[in-house]
C-alpha cells in the first residue's frame, strides 16, 4: 500500500470541483455550492461514479463506490474524503 500525499481540505475541495466540471462541463460555476448534492447539480448515477473515480484517482484513495451513497452535499463528500486521506485509506 502506497502512501497518499497529504491534501489540505481546500485542495480536496478544488479536486472535487475540477472533477465535477470535467464530467458536467456545461454546469455554471455559481451552481456548485458546498451545500448541494451531485444529484442537485444534474449528475446522474453514471456521472456520479465518474466524478468519484476521478477524485479518488487524483487523491490516491481506494474506496468502494457504495461508501459514497449517502453523501448529502459536496461539503459532506469533501469531509469524507479528507478523513479518508488522513486515516490512510490510500492504495
């Protein structure tokens, strides 16, 4: 298991935003608020999986996609990812 680099919460939030815009390129930036869910932003189930896989690849963690089923907001997703990186859930 390799160690993932330390990521500040702000860096993880930026990676999440970049992944969202990569998968949903027509989404206006002002719509991506931390209190919204990926579903609120128009992401369907395939989009959500692609976003999560992109994020996990960039920050170096390996989590079952099912662990992300109950993320009510982008902020909750960022918090979960930060805890994952901090606790060493890296590949």
